[in-house]
C-alpha cells in the first residue's frame, strides 16, 4: 500500500501533463515537419496525438487494475524485481538523456539570443541546479507548480499567435495534401519526440484525488488535445509567416518569427527577450517532472526513503551527458535519435507489456 497521503487534484494533473509535454522540442518541430512533409506537417501532429491516446488509456487502466499501488509496486509484482529493475534503468537513461538535451538546448538558445558572452556550460549548469532544487520536492508540490505555470504556457502561445496574425499570409498554407505519404512515418517519429512527457502519468496517477476512470480519461484527453491544438496552431503560424524553404533552413523557425513581429506602439518593440524569458519558465516546468522521476527511480532501485540525495548525484551526470555532443548540429542529431529509441520503450512498449502481462497473470490466478 502507498504511504503518501498527499493528493493531486484533477485540475493539477491536467496542468502537469501539458507542462511536461510542451518543451524545447516545439521550437524545432516546424523545421522537422517541414523537412519531412512540407506544408502537411499538421497531419503528422494530428496522427501522433491519435496514436498517443490509446497509450494513455492503457496507463490509466494499469492503475485501475491495481488500486492503491504505485508504478513500482505494480512493476515488481507483474514483471518480477530483476526484470522491472531493468525497465527502471531504461526509464532512468531516458530521463537523463532528455534532461541533458533540454539543458544543453536551453543554454545554446539563451547564449544565441540573450547572453552572448556567457559560456553555454555556465548557463546550462545554473539551469540544472535550479531544476534540481525544485526536484527535491514531492510530486504534489511539482503538480502545484505546474498548475501555476500552466496559464503562462497557454497564454504564451495565444499571445504569440494573436500578435503575429496581422502580418500573416494565409495563402502560404495552401495547397494542402501535396506531400508524399511515404514521409508520414518520418513526420510522426519527429512529432512523437515533441509529445514526450505524458508518461509522467505513471508516477502521478496513484496520487490523484478522484481516480474515477471517466475523470482521468477526460483529463488526459483534454491535456493531449490542448497540446495538439497548440502544436498545429504554431505550425500553421510558422507557415503564414515564413516560406517552406525558410522553415526548412532555420532549425528554430518559431524564434525567427519573434524577430519579425513587433508589438504596437513603443512598448517592447522586440519580442526576443520577453519570449525567451517566458520560455525558460516553460522549459523549467518540462524538465522538472523528468528530473524528479529520475531521483524517484534511483531511490526505489537502491531502496532508500528519500530521493533527495539522488537529485544531487544526478546533477553532474546530466551536465556531463549534455555536453557529450560537440556542436549543436550533433546535439540535434544524436540526442533526439537516442531519445526516440528509448522513448519507444518508455512511452509505449513497457506500459503495454505491463498492462498485458498483468492481465494474463490475473486471468491465470482466477482459473
């Protein structure tokens, strides 16, 4: 039985899912989709969301089949401790890789757009240290923080779209349905990385106040739906502001748009600094649940009461992994490849196996 009594509200779980998903990957998503599918990248976004919905339902069902148990108890009972420990190591590697990618990418972007003379390593280290301080908290605190930052994430997307609308050329969106369908798997693979983070459900669901299946499904569909709408809207916005050739050439086309858009009047004539400041907080809320989950995994593997010491141990590890790629080109090539491979296991294969093996064992037990 679970010992923690602190609960997460249904509103907080919605915010936690959205905050965990929307992160650094969205900045490069239009570039990746344009290279794969030209103007039809929105199709890949929509299909990826439809693929994720069943996985989320499976995650919810796992906890419905195992009431009052957390993912660690369920995994040990279903797979056995040795096999499930291996699964936890895969999750740990995944979270370290994605945290390292986030920290390094943020450092590169801040240096390029704001702090031109500051070393990337210093920027990334300070960011990891800040996240580590918050990750010492428990999941309910992280969920409350996600709830506080959630309006900022949504508001940021809405404001960017509204401000950019006057200069938009909607004829750039047309013609649609012209891309090669053979490129669709490539587009879905690129988009899948931008949806990473929804697996936080595995660590958070046991602590949700109202565990009604209907409410949990509704909250999950709402969260994934919000992310999907934002992704499609930002991709379309990019098309209305830039040509496909420009989107393909710039790794971060959304940031290019901020250079083209000025707010009316004399207030904040350039959006670069404002958007990067908001984006730092958005990325913080994305990396925090992953860092926390890494610490929790280690505390369960080594059977300790607190995960705090492991949060500190992970700090230099994440920093060192972040700087294994020598250049930003290597960073955007190698790290997403590793994350996609591990992500396939973490986001789909392991949860599905946990669900199926658990069902088979229960049926055998009844017979």
